[in-house]
């Protein structure tokens, strides 16, 4: 916007007044337009079939926690969900008990996180001083509530990348796995439901599912006939590994595939 040469003459007649009004409107519009944030494209709904939440998306992108670990994907402040009847319910973090929190995730996951037969939302939520936590949102009597969450990592700009939501150890209870600090500590942590909420049941270091700036979380859950496995990359993001429970502990085995998009596709389709 070039403002060089802009001039304004004091109106002297009704005609001049109308022109002056037009100029003022124009001037205000021209001044305000560049200052207003560009309209962000709405994110697509993530959908699933079942009871409870059947669609979810993030809304209200902002810049309050400029971590930008996911490339151009910003943090967001609102989680919107729909139930099977199409009713929409929202949580605006700015209006809740943790108003500085943000959703720092690629997209919400619509999945039955606790095995009660009703679909929930699993996502990454971050505190500006304590970093990320994994959180579960559920519909309770028509309200969208944060039903459970893991502890925050403990430091600003520390992130986690969800990896799998399933009964990973075969005990009948749903488990949730993520890679904590996939660029630093590179630790796969598995949590399960116990009285009081999510409890850690296993961890394995030296794996990752994300590189700084990636706008995707790589790998994830597969079952190629040997039970549930989590596909991840090795610590150098060179080779692919399948991680599964071996008794009470996690064990990784090499898949003989490179950590490329094609390699992940092949691994996830049991190729
Ligand atoms: Ca559920
Ligand atoms: Ca389990």
C-alpha cells in the first residue's frame, strides 16, 4: 500500500462533504484492511462413525505460543466437535481454567480413548511455560470437557507426537502412546487407564515420529497379524522400527525400510 501523494482537502459544500465522506470511508478501509489478520481457511472436520463425538476440528488459530514445531501450522484456541445428531459443541481455552493453553497438534483424533464405547478426542495441548501434554476431551451431558490428560513435559517449547491409541499390551484396557520430545529425548511413552486417570505403563528411548517443521506425524499403529505394533523411525530418522510389547516391556525390531514417506507407507500397509 503506497501512501505517497495522498492528500485530503477540507470539504466546503454538500458535494464536497459527500466526497469527503467517501474519502474517509476509503481511508479507514485502506488503513484497517492491511492491519486485519488474513482470514484463515477453516480446517476440515475429522470424522468417525460411532457414539459420542463423530467429528472434530480446531478453530481460532493464533500466535500466542510461537513454537511452530509443525511448520506453518499454528496453535489454536478452540476445539469444535459434533455428535451423531449434528449438534456442535465447542471449548474455547481462553474462557476456561487454563486460558493460556493452546492446542498444538496437526489435527484432533476422533477415537474411543478410554474404551467405554463412545468416541472421544485425543490431542496435544500446550501450556506456555510447561510445554505439551496429551489430553482427552469427551462429551459429558452435552458439554465438551477435558476428561483426562498426562502431565505436562515441564518446559516451554517441549512437544509430544501421538503414535497409537489401542490395547497395545492385550490386557483389554485401551492404551495411548506418544513420542515425547521427538527431536530431543525421543522417548516412546505408553499410558493406560487406571483409577485416577492415565498411568504410564512402559517407555522406550531412541525412537521418533517427527522432525522439526514436519506438518505430519509419521507412522503409527498397525496390525499385520502379529498384534498391534507402532511404526516409528530410529533416532537418526534413517530406518523404520516396529515397536510392540514383549511381556511388560516395549521392544523394537527393524523393518528393513528407510524412513521416507514411501517407507512409512509400505510399513503402514504391511508391505
Ligand atoms: Ca470413550
Ligand atoms: Ca492395554
